[in-house]
C-alpha cells in the first residue's frame, strides 16, 4: 500500500507538470501575436527544412474540453519514489491529449539513469556496482558459502531482457586456487546476477536498451498509449 501510494503520487505529479506546461503554452498563445504581424499582412508560410519531421495533425475527433499537443518534452534532474531513484530523466511525448480521461501520450520515450547504488542495494551483502572495460559492469560483494564469507567479483554485459535490466556474469573471481574457485563460482552465480526492474515511471513503458556509463545504467524506455496522470 505504501509503495502504491508513492507511485500514484509520483505519476500524478508528472501529470500536473505536463498540465502546467499546457496551461503556459495556451496563455502565451492567447496574449501574443505572430512575430512580424504588426499589420503588415499575413506572415509568409515557413519553408520546409530538409530532414525535419513532418508536422503532425491533431486528431479529427478532438473534443471541445480536450487539449492536444503534437509534442511535449519534460526534463527532471532526479525522480525519487519509494525504494527507487532515477537521475537525468528526459521524457518526450507525442500526440498528447488531456481531457476528462486524463493525460495520455500516444507515444512516450523516456531516457533515465539508474544509479549504481540503487542496484547494489538490491543485491545486498555490502555489494558495490561499478563500470568495467568494454561497456561491461562489475559487481563486488561478500557472500557466505560453506560456512565462510567470500568476497566475489563478477563482470558481465548488461542487456534489456523481458523489460528488465539484466547482467549475467561472464567472469567470476572468488580468489584462491582454481580447483576451489570454479565450484564456488557456480554456487554464488545467482547472488551476483543483476535483474533490476525500473520503477517509478508510468505503466506501459518498456525497457528497450541499456548501456553502462560512469554514474549508472542509462536506460531507454518506450511505450504507446501511456497514461501520464489521472
């Protein structure tokens, strides 16, 4: 219940920010005139720019109590919800409609950074997560095996699998002789495997790609018909 309330509050706050952006755009449009109007006749039609995306038309069935935006961008330095933190969040919505049914984006793309310490906290055992060579990531943590505490270092490639951020170790070092490290590595593999589900964002977004950078995992999420607020 506590997480549900926090998540509802976060999504509602995002919706309110977008509604505020709609109101500001509408107010500016109402109190201003096109640049260069000044009674000099209609302004010339803008010339098309090579490579520019074509204009998107508003839906023909747009209701009188609805507002449509062809594109909307929202940036947030930090987004915090119960048990989860995201940094440098960039959201781009297309065909956004606000009305009695809430705020809905026909297409929504989000880029956000999942800090290493968020994932390390999920692993436990005093884990440390840090970038490695060749775009990989390293996990270092203490695990208990055969009645002893063992410091394990695991390295692997991070991928988006079934909507989750996953790292399955490709190399595991537990120290000591090879005849001991091999069997021990097999036992602790699951304890240094990362399977992180990104939380704190509207439902309907799916993780498409993830890369490792200096301060965390850079995630790309996309979704269609995403409800941004009540």
